[in-house]
């Protein structure tokens, strides 16, 4: 069973630079056909300062942290038992290519269902810009299969 004493634990914070090439690749891979995500002139014509971060791309940026497995390591979770349960995003401000964003993840809940056959770890991550302004809040549920 996962140790619920880790509820409230802050995981290592880190900074990630948003790169134009990755934004374009993600937009193409996810079928974003709006040129604001791939063409800087189209982005500026739409009122953006450069290429904006597409919806859900924060999940990819969060994986760029120096220790993407920090939560699993802390909790002793075997990757072979992990399922991706859910993710949600609350957007507060636009982010753009060239921005450096700070990610601050925290374990906010650990609970079991089905008599402990499934355990759930809820992680919330605050994403802020270089000035400390809140850009987004990420919420990820990891499911751990036992047995």
C-alpha cells in the first residue's frame, strides 16, 4: 500500500524553456490545424506575440523536468503497475515560445479503491511564468494496480 504520509509532499520544482520546434511538432501531432500554432505571422496577426502553447502541451513540458519519475521513486511505484488515470488543466494566462516556465508539483491525495486493488495518486502542479504569474494548474491522477 502507498504511504499516505506523502500527501502534501512538494516534489522538486523545475524550469522549462518553451521551444518553437516542439510547439509546431505537437500541434501537427495532435491535429491542430489552426496556423497560429505553427506560423509566427499567423500567430501575430491573431494578436499573439509569437507561437502560443497549444492546449494540453503543459503535460509534455512537465515531462521535461530533471526527474520525471520523482513521484514514482518517492512512493516506490513499479512503472509496470501504473495506469494513466486522468489529467485536467486550468488555464490562467497564455504561454508562448521563448517563455521559461516554472513547474511546482505536489502530491495532494493518495487513496485506494476496490479493497486496495487500485491505488490513486493525485498530483497538482502550478505553472508560473518568469515574473511569478500563474499560467496554469495541472491535475494528474496516476492509478497503481495491485495484484
